[in-house]
C-alpha cells in the first residue's frame, strides 16, 4: 500500500446485498430484450437454461428485496431506540 497505510478491502454483506438485488432486477428487465435479440431457443437445453435463469433471477430479486427491507427496518428501529435513550 502507498505510504504504509493498510487498506481494508473486505466487502461486507450489508454492502453486497443491495448490489445482488440490483443484478437480479437487471437480469429480469434485460431478459425480454435479449430474448428478442437472440430469438427463440434452438434446443431443449437452451430453453431449460433460459427458464432456470429467469426463475432464479425472479426468486433472487424477491428474496433479496425482503431481506434488504427487513435489514433496513431493523436498522431504523435500532437507530430510533438509541436516539430515544439519549
């Protein structure tokens, strides 16, 4: 590191979860566009993979939205509790 300072490059879960949710929603938005550009599936395997990706992105987006909502709600409740104690 420059100047002898140590950098903390560790990625925390709180930072990662919103980006994972964004990736899932982005995949869902882009799927119809890519489906139009690439055309219909040419094999059963391709159709299965496309379907699995859409289902996985949908479930991931919904679950991560719920997880992020609960984490945000818990953080708000904790900050409200500490502000009332003062």
